[in-house]
């Protein structure tokens, strides 16, 4: 009886892995695939570079001040949800911005539709009116998940989708100096200068890879407040060992830590989300944020 060549098994393994990689690429979602999800949610999503379909649902109906500063929806009032795929094995994650009286009816509608509540808490301090953030997760048929989120949103004052207003007005910040201080390139999103910084590790939830655009990237937002100043907020996505070094770096730069908590239930590795706030010279704050980012295992 002839023995198999010792190189056959490794070669076959390589071929199988390559076939799987090619198959994953071949099932990339098309606009037609996503259309039923958009119809169920009643909104238009935007496909992200990592293939996720993400919906933004800004709370333009709310007039919220934080420490006396009127904040734009894009700074800290942006509900969102993101879908990994359009099929029967989809994963959805999101964050709904709610006023207190909306919490109970939204929670009931989500659970009735098979959506899990993974967190409910604050992100900022000294806001008026009080704002709560409900983090959600679900697995299963994408259209059914989208319908459940749609039904929950009817319990809120979240406005219907409107066409994005075109504007050529330059943001009132020295964005080149902010980019230089952070060592990254931000983008202007409706007058808010934003950065998204993915972690270097692969994050999984229920064993499924969770792309960065589904809420596992550090988010940094700048809202101009005049005279080169900006109100900043967002959240750092951290391992447990990074929490206190990042707190120290932020505090040393005059940036207040407003919350530390979880957003997910079964992620690997375990992650903590640290929210922050300051209103000061934008470049100075960017330098402080960079010092904090340097304490994390973020992608360069």
C-alpha cells in the first residue's frame, strides 16, 4: 500500500483555505441584496469599506446642551445600526439615542422583535435634557432584524430620513493641524470633524468576526465652538489593561472621562468603552487624544 506524499495534506489544506477565501469574496453583497433590508428599515444605508451596511439616524429633533454647549446631532446624538450581511445569518449591532420616556417602549419593541439589549447608559455628563444610549445586537434574518428596529424607532421622535443637505462651507477648525497632531486624516461629516481608529486585533461576537464599522473602532468627534476651540466627545475601545493608562493620559490633557462601560455581551477579546468630553483649543485636545491613543493597540 502506497503512502501519501507528506506534502499532499498541507497542499490540500492550502487549497481548501484558498477556496474558502475566494467563496467569501464571491458573496459580497450587492445593492439588490441590501434593498429588502433598507425597505424594512425605511431608510437608505451606506456600504462601508469593510462590506457592512450602516444606517445613520441622527436625532435632529433633540436640542441638547452639554455643559452649556448646544451640540449637533453628529457630535453625540447619532443613532445608528449596522448589518454584516443581508441573509439569514446576519448580525446587526447599533446604538439608539433616547430620551428617558422612550427607553421602556423601545426596549419592549426590540425584545419582541428578537433584538437583544446589550447596554443602557449615559455617554456624556451635564446634558440637558437627559439622554440615554441603548446598545443593541441581533443575529438571524436581516430583514426581520431591520423590521424590529424600524418598529422600535416608531416609539421615538427620531425624524424620518431626509436628503443630505449639500454644503460647501468649510469647517471652522484648522483640520490640517488636527490631522497632524493625531497622526491621522479626519473627515468633515455635516460640520463635525470625525476620526475612526480601528483596533489591531480581530474582534468577534458569538464567534463571528465583528468589522470595525459595527462599533469596535475608537470614535473621535470635534465640533467647532469658535476661536479655534472645539467640543470633543466619542469613545475609546479598550482592553482592560488599557483603561487606566488611557484615563491618565486624557486627564493629564484636560479631557474629562464621562463613562467607562461595556457595549457588547459576548465579544472576544473583552472590550471596554471609554467616553470623554472637553471644550478647549482643538489642536491641544488633538495632542491629548493622540497621547491616549498611543496607550492602545490601535492600527497605525
